[in-house]
C-alpha cells in the first residue's frame, strides 16, 4: 500500500474515496453526469476540512488546510493539483479548530448558496474566489470556486450547440487529481461521461427476497429547449420477463397461461427460481464461467399455474430444485447438502454443490432481468443511444466483498451488451449499490406529507421476507439533505421466519391432538418433513401457500380459532384422526384449506416476533447509548413483514419501552409503499451516497465476564429449573450476544479513532459481521501517543496504528467465525420451505406435548377482534 485516500463528491450525489497512488495508473472511476442546458451544474467537489488519510507508512494524514489547489485543462484532461504548503504542519488537527472557525467553514451543500454571517472582527470570514478553467470541446465551460478554508467545487455550464452532446463520439472528460506532498506526486483518475437528458436512463433494481421490482428515471422536453425529470416509472417486471421468454421462443408467442411469478395488481415479479439438477451445456471450465449455459433448459424463472408441463409437476419430473433465498444462503453453503447438481462431460457426471452453481444462477437471473428491459427499451426507442446509471439495492447483511463482486458482475453484463446485442446503443454506464434501509429513508424524505428535522437522528427498520435491515441516519446541522449514515446492520429473520412460526404451531397442534405420540411423529416425519425435503415442488408450494394465507388471517381470539381447527374436516379425517389412519400431506393441505384463521395457541408466533424485535432493538440501543446528543425524531417501519400486525405491534412496543421513543414518532408505511418506498429513494438526487460502504465500523468494548458464585449448594437445597419455552429457547441462543451488547461500551466514530487501550478486548461490528484485530503486533511498543483508527479502502476496512500523527503500521481485520452456528437458528427458519432441518424444529423435538392447551378466557372486547382491530394483542 502506497497511497492516500481522498474523499470527493461527484455531481452532488456520489461520495467517493479516490486512491491517490504514487505510480501513475490508467485506472478510472466512471461516472455519468446529466448536463442541463445553460444552467450551472457541479462536477466534483472537496468538502471543507477534509481528512486525506495516509496509507503510507511513515506519513501523516493531510487536510484541506495543508495545501492549495490549482487547475489545468489541457488536451481534454482536467488536472486538479493539490500542492502542499511547504512542510506539512504536525498540528494535523486543523480538524477540530475553535468553534468560531468551524462555524465559518462550509459544507459541500452550502457552497453555492453561502452567505457569510456577521462575525466579530477578530474572526476570519470564509471567502470564495471563482476561477475560470477553460472550455471543454467548445461546449462546456469549466470553472472552479476555491474557498479560503480550501474547500473547492468544479462546475460546468453549457455555452454553444447543446445538441453536440447527443453525438456518440462526444468525448469524455478525464479528471486527474494530483497531490504533491513529501516531494512526491500521488494521482488518481475519474472519467466523466457527459449525458444529454435525451440519452440518460436511470435504472433501479430491488432484487427482493420474494418480490423483485424495477424502476426507471428519464427526462422529458419541457418549455423551449429545457428538459425536466419525469416522474419515476415502475416497470412491470413480470411482463418484461414473460415477453422476453416469448421473444427468445422459450415459450409460445400465443401463450396466455397464468404464471406463479405474477403478483396480481402490482409491478412486482415473484423471485422464485428453479435450477435443473443435471445442467446441460458445454463448459470449458465450469468454475470460470460467469453464467449458466442453455438458460431456458437449466433455469426456470416462470412457472405456470395452469399447465402440467410448465408447472410444478413438469419441474418435479425433470428434476428441478427450487433455489433457496439467494440473499441469505451465501453464508451457509454447507447447510444445503441435499441440493446436489451435476454437469455431464466426456462421459462423466461432474458433481456440484449449491455453492458452486448459485452464483452463476444469480448472475444469469440478473442478466435476464436487465436484458428483458433493455430489449423492450430499444424496440420502443428504435434509434436511441443510451447512457445508463444502474443502481442495485442490497441488504445490510452484504459485506464489502459481496458489494464489489456484485458491482463487477453488473459492469460485465453491461460491457457484454455494449459489445454485442446493443453495440452503438449503450454508450456508457455507471453501476452503484445502495443499502435497502438507507434507500427507504431517502424515499421517505420525498413524501409530501412528512416533515424531516435538521440535526436529528432517524431510525429505519426494513423487514421483508428474508432479512431485517436497519439503519440510523443523522440529518445535517443546517441542511437536512446533508445526511450522515451512522449505522447499518441486519440479519436473516423476518416475514418468512414468522411463517415458520405458523408451521411450528401446526406441528404442535397435530401432536397435541394425537392419541399416540409415536404415530404422530411418524406422520410428521414421513408426510410433512419428507415431502418438504424432497423435490415435489407442487406439494411444497401448496403447503406453503396455505400457511401464508393463514398468517395474514391471524386472529387474536384463541378460543374462536381453536374451535375452527378442532371442527375442520376433510372427508373422514380431522386433526384427531389424521395421524392414525394413513392420511397424507394432501389430506393435511385440504384440512388447512377448510380453516379461515390461525391464532397463537402455543406462543410460537409471539416469541418469534419478540426475537426479531429484540435483536433489532438491542443493536439500535447500542448506537443510541453511545452517541452524544442522540435526538430521534422519527422511526420508519417498512417492508412486507409489517403487514403482519402482531409483528408491527411488537416492534412499536419495544421501541417505546427500550428506546423511549414516542409512539407518535413511529411511522408504518402502508400498502405498496411497504415494498416500493426504497426504490423511490434511489432517485432522490438531493443527497449524496457512498455506494462502496455498506457497513460502518463500531468498536464494541466487551464487558468483563461476571464471576460465578463458587459456593456449593447444600445437598438438601432444591434447585428450581424453569421449563424452557420456544421463545425463551431462541432468546437464550442469543443471550450472550444480546447481553454483551446491552452492557457494552462502544465507539461509533472509529474512522476518527478507536479506544486503543481497549481494542485488544473489543469486537468490531461492520454490518452483520463481527471482526477482531488480525495481529497482536498492533499493540507492541505502544506509547502514550499511540492511537488507532479503522479506515475504509478499496480493499475494505483496515486498521491503522498511529503515533504522533504518523502512520506506523497497517493491519487487517479478521472475521470472527460463528463457531456454534447460532445464526443458523434464524437462517434456517428464514429459508423455509425451500430448506428445512429437523434439528431446528422445536415443535418436533420437545417432549412436553401431551394434551390440547387450556385456553384462558379473553376479555369481551377481544373475543371478536381481528388483527387490525386492536393494538394490544393477547397472548398466553
């Protein structure tokens, strides 16, 4: 490592960390900038008092106070030259000057509208100087504003034939940032693709756990020659893929079948995919292949609900496997041992595990989703040329490697398209990622019926089908749009885990009503578990559909619902006889169809909701307790899991109880907004995002272990052992984690410095993962002036050891393994029914099920209530 990290803002929207290397490099960071006509627009800027971090041993950090800035436009290249002012002062903390100077300094958002405040005579006033740089291609006038605090912004303005931008060969602007310090030149490059509004195409894809969606941003011609942003258009992703299948002749052009992936009355596409066990195709090297071959033969993204050949029966006969949730399965590849695939080659059948094929399946799915839209785009606009900004929403459980690999994949997809099918049509592209929960807040900011406060904290909890993601965001001191992400995290466990609790309730009910536990267990094992574990996709999905239906017909009146279940009849079978008479899972599905509601007979549902809520709130509490002046002005609940009222109520209650948040500040989004608010946030151009950083490090200083009482109990002393219920069992699994976080001290701003003295006893939380220092050498030869911080780099986060402001060494972080697999207790239920493991089914393993439960009487006002009728559910 031999570079500085320079934080920049591109076009007001993208915060980036540009490496400045000692050796010249031709690598570029590509960005699209929409060019308005005769209106100034910002190209790049440097924030006031920026800390330029050193990844060079023996060198210290720089700030804007340490250099002066100059500009040269020559041969189509803009050079921005940062020259150090003589010997760099050891007082590196020009960051943190006196309050008066800090107040006079600018944020990037204030640069254009800055008006100096009246100050005492002895206080310096921040001034600006506008410098013309030159004209690019006789069209775009470049100029710079330098501020006395050394913040700067380079802007552009069109002056000439605006239509020149539409030419395919209109050149890009290369920006080279040069830092001259320590008698050495360090440089990095940015490539700007100028984009006429007619060429620009913004795409946002939410690749959901269950439902995916695609939205599009365009410009339209307004009065005169001006252009204005059109309202974001939601693509009907299902219809795009259906049309794409027809255009490829994978299905008949006259096909009018009903497909399971169509989500009625929405623009969503159900993300349910099937992969063939024996993969066809001629692979030279399967491991190096980016996509699956023979996609129509191997990968099914459409399943008919009306024909045998194209439906679940045909998939089962042709040995297809339903893919588990691709967002959360990547961490536990070893769990899917029953999902085996193979590729025939030279007479051999080469065996493959799910881990070896799922990335290729994911890549192929993304390619089809993108291509299905592009094909329609260039049919609709036959002679169009496009420059595309593509944004993928990602869950907070993704780490830096996941983000980089995904961005590289999508870049490769567009590169392939630009060189083959859409050569001369796709002129440029930019690929970004954004946290789903952060995007939800940006979408929420755009709503016209809400008020966002300055200098306030906002919590976003996004609970979908597979994952629960949450963020803490702080709005700006003077400008609400100058947002600062404080914290992001997430875990597997949301709507599908609640469905698994419905499943546990059903298993418990069957056992509770069986005359013989042995025959009950035999029925459960042979008819339910075996069918869920084999490849009979029709039965698996019919069974799951009934559980989902019951979930959204949840009723609080246990007695009322219990009578439904006890009186349910399918021919000669009911729940008393189903385990004794040779009935099948089809009989059980038919019984479930006769039932209208479900209630929480045994506490599985309540306690699952409590577990998800506890894990979410305890992490948020860690942040709240360790931020100075935590000032929460709103909590946004979004994601489809909040359609389940008991879960929403549990989250609301625990937010009020443990975070002391007023109920009036908790806002649950309704209807389709629960799903699509995040994709609306992608197109919020008033804020800047850093698409590289998903997690923000937090140093958690673990509490000292409590010494156990060494006194032995007297022999005659009786030890009371409480019975362990389902929820207590789950909460006990995470007891150590929750207890540690509850009592831990934390350092939030670890990019400034950590608590060095406690670092060896700390964990570093980044997103959903935990890390520790990879080398004990960090703590050798320490002095009173030794510090450490955690710095984001192109290779992820690294730890710097600093003495007297000089970088002494750089160390890696090592992920802490989940040795006890405690996370699986939430991952496996979240993959239900595509993966099921008996060891995680408590209702099968417990030995205290002997008779039907005793149902306590409910208050009169609750006896006829539905989920939406009350805000205080009654459980027992």
